[in-house]
C-alpha cells in the first residue's frame, strides 16, 4: 500500500511517502521538500546478543553526489568516508531518537538516511530527521516516538520555520529543534548574541511549528504501521536489590562524598568488588545481576543526595562554578595559546594564523567554498587516565569541536579587516565534564593572546538536570558523573551580551518551558562569572600579533590588472615571491593579499605590486630611474614597464647645455608627470619640483619668419608655417637641430608630417603631367584619322 501525504511547515510543504521504495526494510519513508528528497530506512534485530552491555544504535546520514548532479572527486570517483557535515547530521538524528527506545533495549538497530536529490534551496538535514522518526514509528521496532525536527531562523526580527539556504544567510540565528507533541527533546544552534528571552521564544516557535508533522506521522502509522515487537526489560530478583542496598549503601554514600574523580572511582570499584564477594554464595551464578543492582544503587544514591540533601558530588551547591585557573602565552613559539583549568577539566588551546592559501576547501553537496576559520577538538585517552588506539577524531570529537566553532565564529572580525586563516586546536589534557566548554573559553583566550581582534570574549558553561517526579535540580558546571547520571546536558556559550551557541539533549520524555527558562538564566549567571575570571587575566586582544605570525596586508587592483601581477605563466608573481619571500594570493575581485613574517619583505612586495598596477596621473610625483639618455632629454622609468620623457627644457629653470651635465644612466631623479598624450606617452618635469630662481624671467618666444629656402612655397619655411621647424627654424633654447620644442619624438613626428606633404605634392604634379600627355596624344590621333581615310579612297 502506497501512502503519500503532505503538510505545511511555515510556507514550505513537506511530503512523506511510504510503501513504494525499500519495502524489505523494517520501516522506510521518502521525504521531500521542493526538489530535495531523502530516503530514510530503519532495520533492527528482534533479539539482543547475549551479554550486550549497551544499546547498539547506528545512525548514518549519507549525501550522494548524484543528488546534486555531481561526480565525486578523487581517484576512485565514489562516495567514501562520511564528511564532517554528514557526521554532524547523523548525530542530530541520533540524539533525539535514542532516549525514546525502551530502557534496557539492547537489540542492534540501524537508521540510514540517504539524500537522493538536492535542489540547493531546501536543506536536507531536517527532512532526514523527520524521515527517521517516521520510519522508526511505522516499523515494528519498539519506540516511544514520534518526534519531528525543524530549523528556526530569524530574519529582520521575524521567525521563520525551515528557512531556505538564502534565508539562512540573512538570519541572525539558526536553531535546529527536535520536539515531541508535549515537549522539547533537543536543541542545537547558534545566534548573534541572542538574549535568553528571545532564545526561549525561538524554541517555542519551533515546537509549535512541528505539530502538523507529528500529526501526519501518527496518521501514517495508523494506516500502515506494523505491530510493535513485544519487549520487556530484563528483571532482577528483588531480593538481590534489597541485599545489595543493605550491604553497600553506607559505603556508597561515603564514596559519593569523595570530591576527587579518580579516588572516588577507585573507591566505587572497591565497594563493587566487596558487594559481589559478600553476596556470591547467597546468589550463585548471578554476579551480573549483583553488579547491575550495585550500579543502580550508586545511581539512585547520587541523585537522591542532590535532590534531598541539595549537595552535589564534589560538595558544591547547584549554582557554583568549580575553581578556575588560567594562563596565557603558555607555548612560546605558538601564535597564541592558553591553559584553561576548571576543576578537574583542563585544556591547552592554541591559535595559529595563516594565509588564504591555508583555508580549508569544503566540497559540499550543493556548493564548494573555503573556510577561513577552523576549530579542532582532540580528546586523547590520557585525559581520563585510559589507554586507547589513536585512530583519528571520532563523532564525539567532531561534534564537540563544531559546537565550540559555532560559539566563537560569531565574534570573529570581518575577513576584509583581518584577512587571516585561523585554526584553533584544543588538546584536552584532563577531563571531568564540560571539556567542550573549556575549549570555548580557552579558544577565546588563545585568539586574544594571538592578537585576533575579536568583538568580545566568549565563555561556555554546561548545565545539568536531575528530576524525580515534581522535584528537580538545575546544576551549573556539571561533572562527568552528573552528566552520566543526570537527565539533561545543556551547554550554553556566549558573551556578556547574549548567546552565541547552544546545545541541549534531554534524556527524559521532555522538558517544560519553566525549567528551560530557569536553566538558561542560571547558565547566564555562570557564564558571566567565568567571563569575569577570564577578564582578570586578559580582557582585550593583544595590540600586536606574535612576532612568529605572518603579517598580511591587502590592496585592491582592478580585475583587468590581475594578469599584470601574475604575469605570463605566473612568471611575475613567482619573481616577486622569490625576491621577497612573501606569500601572495589574488582573488577574482582584485583583492591582493600579501603575507610575510618579515615587515621589510612585506613592504617590498607591496611596492612592487603597486608599481606594476600603477596608473599615471598628471601631477603625481615619482622617483624615476634614468634608463636612456639622448641629446634632447632622458627617458626615466617611473614604474616597471612604465617610462616617460624628461625633456632637456624641463630639467631645470636655468639653461641646460647638455643632458649629461645633470644626469647619467641609473640616476634616481624625482619628477612629476606634466602631460600624458592621447597615445599614453608620458611627459615628465623636474623643474616643476624645484624652486624658481629669484628674478627668473620667462624667455621670450621669437617671431618665426615666413618662408624659407627653396621651393615654390618657401621650402622648409612652408613646413614651419604648418608646424614643422626644419632647418630654417632651429630651436635656440635647446641648441639642437630639427624637431619641435616638444621634444625628440614629437619633432620626429612633425618632420615626418612635412615630408609626407612634399611627397603628396610631387605625386600630384606627376598625375597632372600624365594627364596632359594623354590629352595631346588623343588630339593628334583625331587629327590624323581624316588623312588616313583620304589616302584609302
């Protein structure tokens, strides 16, 4: 049976189809919005493997490049390892779905979301989340859903559900929300210093937006849903629970009050072994049940102590932040570094500055782009005193790094003002909860230590919740135990003005708005406390970059001048790099970035590029180099490939007999552009930059006599009248022969023009003579024709 139903979310229509594709899966749906389509399937084992200690749920979100009409790159030309974006989306699907499986359910389950079509308008991650919920809900796998996902943006103060990619670019917040009918289940996103009240409003808007989707999923479940597999969590003998509590309660309470992590864990381990040994004879072959009863006792004791005694594991009250210690400039050769310690959580965070060539190229499904800001979070096994193979970052590390990156991105300076590629690396050296928030704090400090002009410092704090019935406690700056034993993990990052990033995971069925508001307000107080501690050490960025960091300067050239800077085959840009050692990068819009740790090399590279792209203007001054000397003047190079004529009459206010008296090849002369003709030829002047001598009188220009030697029209005198000077018009001011006062090349052109007129006149005379000769020949022929006729007769 094929079912295809649609629902409106905001102004977008989402369609869910089932019964046509992947029918052998336990549950499958085809979800679409616009021309973006995602196939989501779920399969699961009916029974768990013997001794399975955890719930083996696997969620994979896969973007197929054919969905966007592309062929994968690389040698093999096929999709391989999941990219970071796919890993993050897989986590977004996993986190709200996992808590809704029954307690104790250990059967292997797999959800696969495959993007089959992408229109570059509507995002596919929300569709994958909706599809996962629908597929699990109509399958026979036991599950307490459904949930639905929605993305919330705010454009010009207006909240939008499921914005397009274009609307996201205009938005000042982006929240991905998963919710059930009655409560919020998960929140993740970022914002431009959004207030807590606005954040609550956006979350509630998202909750209302998904109600139609939830109703549709329920409707499809009623029509084609399969009967759920019967499942009952394994039960223990109640006598075991009673005896474990009787034997171990007092020692467990004692261990719960040990503040330090490893001594506490060691004591818990000792108590566990003692309880198992004491009850082994009483309950033979039930060691697993005894251990399970002990873990439940430990879990309930710690939770009860928080709710009943208002005392946390390490002795703090609900709102107190652990002691904080901060150091900056820890690593001398690193561009920026910090050591951030909060309780037993510690991280060394570094900032490295690079050029545009260091940007990360992202080969996305619908677009390719470059990232100038990177944050990598590393969680080595020694941070928790364990041994483990190092096999690259896992999903948890990718997710934690992404959250910290979201938090810090919002305070970065515009790339036009600070054109560096920045990479932050967080090495967690100790961990007892909130290591991702230590990364946010340490990253902010490391950037300021590197001299990055961020808008404001950023801090993060992890909140927790323990809830039994109507009683609950919201905890600030949670420990690892409180995260494991609690009902919520709520991370909030921001400045003193507002929230820049948020992540919330609920382990219970949902969270009431009142509790969420209380948690956000308590998180704000904790964040301000942490920011105060950070400001005591470093409140503002350093005024100068590290001496080991590259200096980057940018300048603009016209797009049609890019080829001049690059040169044929990259010859020119390579020459500049070889000469100065600077790195040069040119954007298509003509932005040239020059980077070098050596200030002099940077200055030299800038001068070369400016001279290459120079556009001469009348009145500009230059230091020109004499490249050629003639009797009538000197040719000076004022920029690479650009020269001009400094005429002998423009060299000095006083009379100059010879050019060589003032300058020689290789001399550097300060000149000014006095004229540029239509052909782009440059005329230079030196005397305009000199002080005019006292009493200086401009020489009178003598009246030229008409006529000259030879020729009907006065020979060369005719050319004088026409503008040429010839021999009859020697320029006494410059003492040379031939040419006009305008200088060598102008004089040559005038002489050529006069000679051309002479040639034209001679050709005209020849034509006249030929015409007269032809006319006389025709007349003689006409006269002789009658005589020839008479002789014939």
